[in-house]
């Protein structure tokens, strides 16, 4: 897999709610703080978005796609001067696969999905994203238009299996929005996600992800990037936010954490599969990156799942993620 797919597979995003809003007239709705990622597509009409902590409201129009990854409270409105009404006062029941109408509908149709990240490392992705990822360029919106139209059809004309189809479409829209946002990294964003948009840095990161157990050295990674060792090290640190070897170690530990949480593989086997000749060296690196020993991590994860899985996303992630 490519690095973005690798990270998303570790995060295990799952859409637990997907539906549509058909809104008419004058309205203003306040949405509370949320876990995970919210993704919206404006199928028709337009409205205003104001995210907590952001000074200016954003006008969103037909064809726009939004990703709200920070969990901050936000408001959607036809007019920002209107007094907002709480989300729960307007939508009393879950919208999973359905459409909720406000004021008779007709002026705005908005399709939305809420992704809870099932993996234990949500901060890897969320901390490198701004509070609002707004896809509004016409060329970019064209890449999302098919999925938007399919989403509208599935919501308006329910068919057997429609909920599952809607969830897959929502995943497609999320990944496409991240791709488009990633491309903007060429404008100077810092972090592993933006670094993927740089041909040289992307080559080095892809090499690490393709063979995490390989005995990578700074020199070999520099050769993959077709750069001198010193220039590569400086650019990697500037672009990604950490050194190449730190990135390698942290990626190995995230892979190890996933196996400790989801398999019964012994620590020694995991260590060897990730390029460590001794369990002791692996355990030292794991504790430095993840904040606890491999066995403690495994016990904690097994305690949290499955009986405690509904709480796992409400806990504060204390683990050190990939920098950026």
C-alpha cells in the first residue's frame, strides 16, 4: 500500500453515521464538539460555516466538500446573524442512511458522514490537518462530483444495501478530500502528510512503508530520494518535522502497536519482523515512542476491547505519534 493508505488502515476509520439534510427557509444550527472526523458534501444550495476558534465564517456552495477533523463545535446557517438552535433540538434521531428535513427543505441539500477512528493513533492524521479542509476549486470538485451524485441518489432512493454503499461512498469522499489537501502541501505545509506531495520526500517515506524491517540508513534513504545525505536530512526534517530515522522508528512502533492490539503474536516475533535482532532493543524503542512496554500496551489494548471499545475514542491519546 501507499503511505496514506497505510496510515488510514492503522486508524481503521469507520462511518458510524451517514445521512442527508434537506433544509429550507431561514435557519442556524449549532453542532457540539465531536470525536473523529466529520465530512460534508454540499449537493445543492449554499450556507455558512463557522468553526469554533476560527474568526471568519466560510461560505460553502454546491459541489464543495468539507472535512472537519479537529472535533471543534461548529455552526451551519443560512444567515450568521440568526440565533443558533442546538443540533439535538432540530434532529431528534440518528440520520443513519436517511434524510432529515428542516423548514420543508428545498434550499440546501447536504450529505454528511461522521467517522470514528477505530485505531489507537488518530492523532497521527488529525494533528496535521487544519480545523477546516475545504475543497472548493472547480477542478478539485470535479473529482468528487461522481461520489456526491451517487450519495444523493442513495439517500433519496433507498435500495437494499444502501447504507453500506453510502458508507463506502463516504470513505471515497474522505480519501479524495485528503488527496486534494495533500496536493496543497507543495505550498509549504509541514508533516508526513504534506511530505507525500514532495517527490523526493515521498520516495523516501514510501520506501520506509514498503519495507519497514529493512536496515535503512540515512545514506540509503538519501539515495532513494536521489539526494546527497546532508541535503536529504535537512529537507526531511524541514518537510516532515522529524528526522528520517525517527520517522522510521515511530512507523515501526505504530505497526508493532497494531499487531499487539489485534493479534496474539509474541513480542519476539513482532520485533524480528520489524528488523530488530533482539527483543530487548525493540522493547526499549517501543517504550521510548509509545510510552509503555510492549506487554503493558498489549494488556491495555486487550482490556479496552471489545467490551470497552465504545469508550476507546473518548480517551485522550497519550501516545507520541509520527511527528508533524
